[in-house]
C-alpha cells in the first residue's frame, strides 16, 4: 500500500524535474555588446575620472536645509541669519553686485 501511494508521487516529481531541466532558457549576448562596452571603457579611461561637483550644483540643493544640518553637525544652536552671514564671503557679495542684499563676513573676521 505504501508503494501504491508514493510511487505515482515520486514519478510525477521526477517528470517535473526532468522537464524543468530540459526547458532551461539560454540568454545569448549579441556579438556587438562586448566590443561596445570595451570601447566605452577605453573612452572613460582616456577622459579620466570625473571632477567632483559642488553640492550647490545639484538640482535638489536646499541652502536652508544645509545651514540647519551644518549647525546640527557641530552640535551647536546658531541663529540662522548669523550663520548664513558667517558663511558668506566678501568675494561672493562683490560678484553678485546689487542683485543680492546680503552682508559678508568681514565684521566677524576683524
């Protein structure tokens, strides 16, 4: 009785495993892929490593969040306007001219 119940189950399992072995798919890579990847890598090596971009060039740049995070990294509580003024260099104010009504950090330097 034991063989009558389990024999068909074992046969089905063996058939299923044989089918799964036979029906494996192959993924072929086209002949042009490897030379193209090599050429792209050669061009990257020729150009050299990319130059680091300043964070202010990012699209998600949020100056207020950066000021807040800087104060938290230092572990100090700053007034936001004082910290913003301390981080503003005189050359930036000169380059912006009358477009920006911001004071530079020269008062803190003296």
